[in-house]
C-alpha cells in the first residue's frame, strides 16, 4: 500500500455517517493518542491542510506531573492554551496555579461567550462546547494589585533567590549567605527587608566591624554593595513583597465544594516592570511547595499543576548555582505530585537541562523573519522526535490556535508529533472587570488570613532597641581613673536574656532549616 492510500479504522462502520477514511500517516498519529485512562482533550489532528476531528489529540492526566512547555510567538494563542488546559484540570479535580502576567486570565472565573468564531472552532474539532466559569482565587504579590496578598519572609526566601532579585554576582551571593547565617546564629529574625538591611548596616558600622571580621569570608566592601542594593531595592517600593503573614503555599492545593480544582490566578501586571522580582518570587513558591509536600511518587492525577508564564525572565542573568537549583527542583518535584509548565516564546529560552525534563510540548507558530529567527526555528525542530511532518515549514505556517503537540503516553513514551487545531476554552477569553475581582477577593476564606500585614519584633526592632539603650558606665574609682569599657551593641544583644532564649529555640532549629532548601530557603514553622 502506498503512502498516499488510505485506510479505515478497523472498527469503522461502512454506513452513511461512519468514521471517514484517514490517511495512513494520520491514522498512525491518532493511534498514539488513543489513551484508555483519564486525559485532557487538546484538539483535533491537522493533516495535509485538513482538520480531522475523528483523530483527537489528548494528554493523559497522570502525565501532567512530567512537566511541559507551551511555546510560540506573540499572538499565536499560548494564553488560550493555558486557559484550555487549566479548565480541564479544574474539571477533573486538579488545582491549578496560573501566573497572569498580561492580566487576561481572570476570565477563567466567568462563562465564555459562544460567538460565531467559538462555535465554528468547536464544530471543526468536534468539541461539545458550552459556556462555563471555574472556581478561581485571585492573588497579588505583596498586595500590589487587586488580589489576596502573597508575601514571603526574608528568611524563607533565602539568600540564593534574594541574590537573583538584587542582581548580585556569585561572590556577593555567597556573602549574603554568610549574613543570613550570622543573623540566624544571633537570633535576629529576618522577616522583612528592613530586618536584613538593619543587620547589614550594623555589620558595616564601626560598632559591628569586629563581628564582620569574625564571620570570615565577608569583606566590608562586599557587605557595602549588598547594603546599597537592599536600600535601592526598598526605595523602589519592593518592601511590601516581604514580611508577614507569610503565604502558605499549601493553600494553592484546594478544591471547591463541588470537587473541582481551584484555579489560583496570581495577578502580575502591576509588577511587569520588575520582571526579575516576579519570576524569582514564582520560583520561591515552587521551592516552598517542594519543601512542604510529601513524597507520593507516580499519581493518578496531579496534586497541582503550576504554569510559569514569561519563563525566560527566570533564566535571564541567572548564576550557574541558581540554574542548577531550578533544574534539581523541576526534576524532584514530580515525586511530590506537582507538574510544572514553562510558558515562553521559544524553547531556546529554557536551558537545555530543564528542557530535557519537560515531557509534554505544545508548540505554537514561530517566526522566521531574521537569521536569528531561522536559527531558533532549526534548533526547535531538533528538539522534537522524528516526525511525518516538515516541521520547519509547518511551524511557520500554523494559524492562531494551532500547535504542534507531543506528550508522554500512559507508558511514559513520547507520542507521535501531531499538528493540532486546539479546542476553544469554555470560560471568558479576556479579563473580568476589577469590581468582579474585588468581590471574589473579599469573599474568599483566605482574605482575613492574609490581607493585613503584620510587623512583629525582629532584627530591626532588636538592633534599634539595643542602639537606643543607655550605655552603662562605671564612675572612676578615683579622680582621673579610667571608665569601664562600654558594652558594644552586639554584646548588649547577645547578653540579653531574650537573645539567649532565642538562640536556643530559633537559632539551632532555623539554622538547620536554612541549609535544607535547594535554594537556601528555610521551611516555615507552621
């Protein structure tokens, strides 16, 4: 039989309305997506310019923990793909986390509009479309936006992630780690930026230089650079992202009363001009989940699927240590039942060590206008399994809402590459208004827990109090006698009963915790 001949599925009836004949290549591709267990429906196969609705392209639900990549040029439909996947995960009881960088994912909470375009797409791919909204919680970093505030303490964020935010080099990153260790051993809690700034300011002061020397490996110049970076960072309005109450990332793993998974939408448009901050903060969320969740191995359904939009921002300018930590986190968090999808314009935005761990791929169209574009296109094609398509041509001619797909089968093997016309989301393809978001936020059971910032006594208050405490002096024994040496600031802090208690209860416990994380972060005490 020649390649141009067609065959019918074995069970296809020979009556009017029966399954139409499929080209042999298309039939072979479709067979790779005929999964027996629960799966997400992505769309219908495209072959030779035609949409073949009898060949449905799907991804097995358990394989979502093998991570994935959604890539494509601007305007090719990546956001709608996120929405489509998030809806189906929620419907199957799986919680979802979405980083809403552009501010257009809030529509997941509202039913969509069945206009001619949506109905036409649904008919093409044989999708039983009906409008539906899904249970959504809205969040915002540090309360900068309409959502429930998401904050982290400086200690739990850790020196590695904070160095990425501050733009520190590797030497400065290591020095910041020493400062964290010093604060921990001295019982100086680092809850917010002013706590860390106070510790560094003390170490660079005349009174603290002796302590700085005793730390070892930390120069005055480097400490000064870190202090200036912290001061500038705080002056840019970043203080609100750090502090208490710290967000418990386990709150992302909830289901609604009807059993659907809650879609957590983290609103990020207000921090678009601080890309390093929000990308690193998302990595903190992922690292914190890794700390807290138990090992579960392979699961029937994910505990959470985490979508990391604008992923290139996470990797830009990252140190080798930071990249190694990301790679290790992505590799290990699968055993905690968490799937991670990176969303970006090109696969080359993701380091090869990370890309190699992403088992599911949805690749929208790429542009090839410049030599660099053409080079990126060729590199992208090489990342796919052998295919019956001319992928270089196909990836430049896909329409909006079309993509090249390959996923992991139920046995963990890659499926055939499938050009796919994707289904239409059932929820609103666009944002809801701010008033609707505000109503949802204030009606949330989490609002009372996180809305109001708390400023407990910590390093800043302790060092300030020690500075203001009257210095003890001893009157000279006789005229002209020498006065007793005044205690230094650190001696006052270390000598206090409060410090001794803290050093026992906080220092030893937290000191162990600081070293536990892949990113140098510390697990919060619940």
